[in-house]
């Protein structure tokens, strides 16, 4: 039966569908909150002032709350952390995180609750 589509056309359509599906799945995966990405950000930007984990050996500033405190103290709501991270502060003035990075970092902070 001739449907008007050649074998090459059918293969091209299948390839296009596979590529589109892979792209959609990739976009959805990138949109997920990931504490591991937050940990990488913390190791880059936060570790010089904050204790970012219980096993951290580097000194931290007495003025910067440890992540365990932020993870357990009700005064550090996600909204407060989000507002704080949106504003340049201290040595993090060059850090301009997007919303995904902020969510990832907050997710990592939450993993530090004992």
C-alpha cells in the first residue's frame, strides 16, 4: 500500500520524534531540584564563610550561620533563604544565581538537618 511516504521520509519522521522526545525529557530533568548541584554551588561559593557540612574542616566565619542551623531553625524559611540569595552579600558579590540554582542550594541546605 502506498501512503505517499517514502522509507526515507518515515525514517526522518521517526528520528525527529526521537530527538524531540529526548529534548523534552532533558528539559524536564534539568528543571528538577537537585541538592547535588546545590552542594557543588556551596563548595564553590559558600564554603569560605559557612560551615556547609558537618565534616567540613576549613574554618568558617563566626558571622555566617552554619548550614545545619539554616536547615533546622524555623527562622530560615525557604522564602528567607531565597531572598537572601537573590541579594549580593559579602564575598559572594559575584554570585548571581538563577532560580534553579537558588532552589538547588536551598535543597542542599535542607539535607544538612541532623
